[in-house]
């Protein structure tokens, strides 16, 4: 078997580490565009090691991420091609642009082409010369407002077509990266920006992020969907268990691997799979822990869809409507479509009506936080490249803080059976592999209560 350069014991540790990191970078970017699992096989390392190395590369500026923390891979060649296209025009020859670019290069600013392309888009979209942004701030602000209007309506030059086709999502998107390119251009050309001006922050709707089902509602949902079909029941159970995006839920072909270990004398089973999220161009580890979900997964055929629908669009529509019906049954929204249409944007009710599948994703994340003892970093790695996205979910409500010292396995709160919490994932796994009689006996043996 050929020894990889980074596995050669005759090479010092620092060199081996650099060789490994360079190879991960090469395999991550085009033309390879490999995902973590593929890279791990290529370099003979674990997926978690690949994840760690990629994070280091991001910190070093050798890999870039989007605003939401997703690695930029396949999109990078298009970006560079766009930058090369701009290079063929007079844009980079404009003294203020040349001065700006040289300043960024000199200071080692990350992803200079990305920043320049964004500013070029701004100028093209509102048809102004770059130097217009070097005038007094009172004259610059109207230009930026004009661009924001164009952005919200999907009229930015070279903006992705799918964004234009979805006016609602486009209107909710943030032009932050464009505004930051303007700020950079102005400041590196020696102009002052008054405090508080030209700042755009992404709005995180705390109400949306706090949407969740409690344990009893989740069981009600299983019974509700079971009355319609086994497919709908399967979709609801798996959706709540691993929280995939809607497209992924209906198109994934998972291969679940069964794991068995003994904890505290209890034989425990769970399943693991890597689920590829197309939107993020990345596979994520997913775990099947609860009894209902384990039973479903044990019957699934590896590499096959988890349902029998042939028309995915109709399947999504049916599932979404059944979710709305269920949310109405448990009192989260009205069952009257006319009342549903009146919900204001920014409310939980609006979100439950307009994006019911993503509401289940939110709920799944809250459940995972509860059963892992609020392990933010670990739960985040199941959904995103960076843990920052999960911070809003980690903010506990006042009632949650009152239950911080409880664990349904070793220190149960008999007054709160709706939101079962666990001090560790291991205790959650034990709980989901036992009945109440076994739990009582184990608590007595271990003197947990």
C-alpha cells in the first residue's frame, strides 16, 4: 500500500501537517469539489478531521464561506471568471479602483476578487461611476438606497435567476456583502465614513428561531400523520429526527448504519447516516435515536428514497398542507385559510403557514439542544459549517433556565414531561432504549435520585 506524503514517518510533523492541509484544500476546491466524506477516503482520515482542517483553512483565508457559514467551492470558478471578465474592461484601470485593490492586496484582505465583483455589480446595477461613492456622504446615501431597492426587487446585475424567481425570499435577503464592498472602497480611498453610516445587519428573527414542538406534540403529530399513510408518517418522523431541508427530505437516499453499545449495563442502539444537503453542497452527519424513528429506519432500504411518491412537487404540497392542518389541531395557528392569510410577516403564525417544513427543522434543532445538554458546537456541526448560526437557538427562554439542572434519565422533573432534557447525549440514548420500569430500576441502582 502506497504511503501518503502526510503519513510518512520520516517527515517532520510540521511538514506532514502542511502537506495534509494542502491536499484537503486542493480536494475541496474546483475542479475536484469533493465533499468531506470523499476527502476523508482520499486522505485516509476521519470526516471530523477533514472538518477541522477546513475550518483552519477558513481562518487562514485559504477557503471562503458565505454569510451563513457555508464553504464556497463550486461557485468560486464562476466568481473568478466574472473577475477575469471585469479585468478585460477599464474598471480595474480606474485610479480609485486600482488604489483600492492594491491596498487590499497589500494588507492581505481575504477574497479580494469577491469584494471587487460585488462593488462592480453595485455600479452596474445603478449605472454610476465608482467615484460617485467618493463624494460627500449626503450624496452617497441616496445611491445606496437606490441599490437596495434594486436588490430587494431582484434587479442586481448577474444576480442568480432563482432569487429573482422567488420575490418573497429576495425581499427578505440581505445586501450586506454589497454594502460592505462600498464601505471598503470608500475607506481605502481615504474617505471618512461617519459613525453608524453604511451599515447593514442581517436580521435574525428570534420568533422564527424559537418555533418548536414539545415531546407530546411530536407524538400527537406521529399519530396524526399515521391516519393518512405510512409515507406521511415516515416523513414526519424522520423530518423531526434529523431536520433536513424540504428538498433533501423528499429526494435523499440515505444509507443508515446501525450502532450498538452498552451504557450503564443497558444495550443501546442508534443509527447514523450522512445526508447531503444540496443547498449547502455538503453532507452532514445525522443520528436516529428515538424508538419510533429507529423502527422506521430499520425497515428502510439502503440507498432508496424514504417514501413512494413519484411526483415530488405534489408530495411536498400534500405534506405541507398536512403540517398546517396539524399545527391548527394543536392550536398554533387557525384552521381557517382566510385567517391564515391575515397573519403578519414576522410572527410565528406567519412562518408556520408559509414555511411549515422549515418550522420542523427549527423544532428538530431545539430538540437536539435539549437532549445533548445544550452542546451548541456539536449540534451546529449537524446542520452548518460554523456554529454562529446556532447561537440564536442557544438562547434559552426563562422557563428553560428553570429546568437547567434536570435530566429525564438521572434527575427527572415529573412536573415537566413536555420538554424532556438530558444532561448528556449518553443519558438521552439510554432513555430512548429503555422503558419506564427499566429507568426506575437503573436510577435506584445508580442512586441518581
